[in-house]
C-alpha cells in the first residue's frame, strides 16, 4: 500500500517536473531578447536600403563618366547616345534623392528607438547606425557642393552631424575642408590659365553657384564668379570655341572682378 502511494507521489513529482519543463520551453523570448531581435531585423532592412542606394549611385557615376568621355554616334539600332545616357542618369538621380531621404528617415527612427542615453556605452549596432547616418550626410553635403557650389549648406550638414557623432574624424576633416574651400583664394585661382576648358576649371575651382554664373549673349561669352572672403568675387571668363560644339574656353581671368563692398559706405 505504502509502495503504491510512493510510486504515485513519484509519478506526481515527475509529472510536475515535466510540466515545468514544458512550460519553460513554451515561454517566448524575454522583452530584452525580443527588442534585440526586432532591432536586428530593422537593421537588416536599413543595410539593404543602403546597399541599394549605393548601387544606384555607382550607376550614376558610370553614366557620368561615359557622358564626360563622349559618346560616339552609331548607326547601330539601340546604340546609346549622350542624351539617352543623361536621361538614365537623371532618372536614377531622382530615385537616389528619394532613397536617400527614406534611408535618413529610417536611420533617425532606428536611432531614436534605441533609447540611447548620453554618456552610455553604445552597442555595435547603435554605433553602426550613427556612423551610417554620418556617412550618408557626408554624401548629401558633397552633392550640395558638387551640384550647386553650396558650401554653406554643406557646412551646416557637417556641423549638425558632429553633434550626434562628435568623435567622427572623417566628419571633422570634411568640415575643415569645406570651411577652407568655401571662399576662393589666390593660390587656387592662380591655377586657371587661358584656353582651359570649363570642365578643367570646374575640377580646379569647384562648381560655381548657379546665381553667380553669368551669360552675356551680346558677345557670346560667359563668366563664373567665385566668392572671396572679403565679400568680393574672382571671375573666370569663357568664350565659345570656334568648333561650335558647345565647348567654352577661358579667355580672361580677374582676381578682383567684383570688388568688396565698403563697410563704411552709406
């Protein structure tokens, strides 16, 4: 009788242990584990978006190089022309602009969701997110410089990025370079020589601001004005070549093309 009761008690104990084990196995991940998993899934999507964006930027660079190198007219059906390549590049640029905005939004949302505290040690994924955001902002800042000569906007982007990523040496270097290049100096300007073509001048001095690009139709000339720190501007003057193929060559340079305004003037 006692043996039967003991066996029953052992059976109950084993059943209880088995029930506890089964309950433990069926319990879902902890809140911390769940958050870590969700963060990893979100980060995977961000990495995919970044890879797609970089691939499109690579395509644009390839198309731009092909256009700059010149596309020979071909009688073959379906042959690429400069116009068709430019159309592809323009379409990709629109996609990149949208993608960049979307990626930046994803990164901001992700970083905010991490609940990062000031002075706290960052996880690898948090560090990677902040650094990717900085890298993307560097690309955006360069686009302002390369397309519109807008160093002011680029400097604002670098300075804002450094608030969130103060130890980023690359950001510091980019900011310092933009601050130096913002205004023209005699050394850089002195590299421009007569008969240089516009792409050569652009490579030396940078993209001129659209509002500082002047066309003089009466004598078929064009001028690019680069701001100086004193408030004046240095001018590079072009005349269309005799080939009539849309190429423009330097015929005159003037360091003091636009005089600085006298602060004491009424």
